[in-house]
């Protein structure tokens, strides 16, 4: 084949995270439409009237219900991270990523029916989606160590930024669909895209280069020469969970990324609500403006990862310093900018700072997120480290919308939003300080191969 298998894997990773995050974030803007008219929001589609059944909740309860629906995705998402690492070790990335995406897509297709029954059923489906989606990250991290040489790793990590394109497309697309056809079609659209992607994945994805029936001999030789014999044989090794739990560099990644995720999810999950309530944007405008910075985020991620690779290739900075610089860029600067956003009255300046902050957050994929594979490049180990880190830092993904729901009782009160922005900024900066002291780019001793029955791993 003329198309390198690594490039196909890049496309599958990129498109997979794109579709995954469309199914994850469609609720953020659809929910604004679903409850914007009080206890029932109607959507006429094919002579059937859809409504979100809020069970007679009063106005004070609606903001809490809204935050619970948004955050419910992440309750089980956090819990499934370690499960994802273990499942990937046992079943391989192809099965874990593929089935998790299919389950998420089927839940999306059922969402309008669930909304008619009761908001609690929506919460159940969102929780199932969260559990399934939580399996995807450990699965993809595991396959990177096996397929991608170190010199290409930062650039390949930009494929994970397909999620930025997914978010960026979701908001304007959903805004248009809601305005023209009603909110139920949002979930049918993202669900069908998910099913379509699964077909491509099962046709084209393989766990290892040696399993790939169409890879060229030259590419196979290049991969095996550059990833190292230890990684090539590591599919049979046992994951050293105890050493991972006790590793300060691993904790540094988990803690600093908690701060980044907290800020990021203020933008992702609460951004459409802020723009609707404070900036008074209509659905179509809200969708476009909410999505634009995430479209730009993909470009910025590619640029950051390219620069990181060049800094390493030309030995301008050490691997450890590259990771620290880009992590600081992804956390400290956005943390300061989000505080400023709460005090700016000029909408243009506010949006410029908003866009810059969201785009800078992607520098983490050349920083702390890439650092995971630096510590443990072996197949299975990197997925396990990612699973552990995600369990810690993705708790911010449900704490962030919950904090908004409990603090921002009046969505039109800028003073309440300022509390959220200031809290987010402090969390981002403080958690980075821990990373600055304890992060390293060195491969950890526990990454070495051990027999499957080694007592040290138990």
C-alpha cells in the first residue's frame, strides 16, 4: 500500500476522538434547548412532539438537574479508566476502542426516547456513555507505544486532538440542527456518525504492526527498529500497578492535568450556558462562537507538537524541560486568562481571550499528556499509566460542571461566574507547581519487562 499504516492509524485515532467527543458534548448545547422553556421544551419532528420530562421540578431544582445531567457522563468515565487499561491489556485496543464507541453511539440514538420517559433515564444513558468512553483513552495510549517511534510520538499525539475538531463541529452543527429541526435530531446525527466510524475502525485497525495484513515490509522494519525490542515483546508482560501507584512522576502528571481539565471543562461544558446567559447569544450564534476556539485548537495542537519534536530533535531542550514548558503553557496562561475573562465587559476582547485560552490548553499534548509515554513506552504500561492518571484528573470533568451548578444559581449573574473563573484559575496554577517539582521525562525502572508471574507486580 502506498498509504503508510501509521498514517491510517493517525486518521482512525483522529476521527475516533472527533466522533467520540461529538457524542460526548452534544448534550452541552442540546440541553440548553431542552430546558430553555421551563419544565418542558417541545421539539416538533415528523408530527411527533418531543419533550424533556423534568418530573415537575421547580426553577431552583432545574439548575441542579442540568448540572447533574452534564456531569453524569463523567461519574462512570472516571471509574472506567483502570478498567480500560486492564481490558486493553487483555483484549487489545481494537476490541476495546471499537466496542466502547459502538455502545456510546447506541446510547445517543436512544437519548430522545429517554428524555420523553424521564430525565433520570437520560442520566442513566449518559452514565453508560461515560463508562464506555472512559475505555478509549487507555486503549489508544497503549497502541501508540507499539506503533509509533519516539521521534514521531509528539506529532502522533496531535491525532488525539481530533476531539477539538469534534467539539468545534458539534456546537455550530447542533446550533443549526436545533434551530432548523429540533434537538432530537442532534442525538440521531451524532449516534449515526458513531456507528459509521465503528465500521471503518473494524475494517482498518490492528493492534500491532505484525498483525496488519497490508503494511509494507519497509514500514514494518522501520517501526520495529525504532520502537525497540522491549516494546515489541511487551504484549506478554504484566503491568506493575503497585509501582505505578507509588510513582511521583506519575502523580505529577495526574495532579497537574486535574487542574487543566478543570479549566478546560468550564469552557467545554459551561461555555454554551455562559454565552447564552451572559453574552445573550442565540442558539446558532452560540454554536458557532462556542465551537470556533476548538476548531483552532486542533491547529494549535499540531503546531505545539511539531515544535516540541523539533526542540527535542535539535537538542535545544531536554525532554523533561520540553514537557514542563508546554505544560506551563497549557495551564498557567489559561488559568490567568480565565480569571481576566470574568472582569472584561468588551465582548470582542472577552472572546479573543477565551479563544486564546482554549487553544493554549492543547499545548498539554506536547507536555504532560505526552509525558505518559515517556515514562512507560511499553505496550500495556502506557495504557495503565494513562488509566491511573485519568482516574485522578478526569474527576475534574464532573466536579467542574457540578461546581457551576451549585455556585451559579443565577446564570445571568456575572459575580457568580467570576467565582467559578477565579477558582478554576487558582486550581490550574497550583496543580502545575506540583508538576514543576516532580515531573521527569526519564523512562521509569518499572517499565522494564518482567515475567507474567512476577510477584513484584502483584
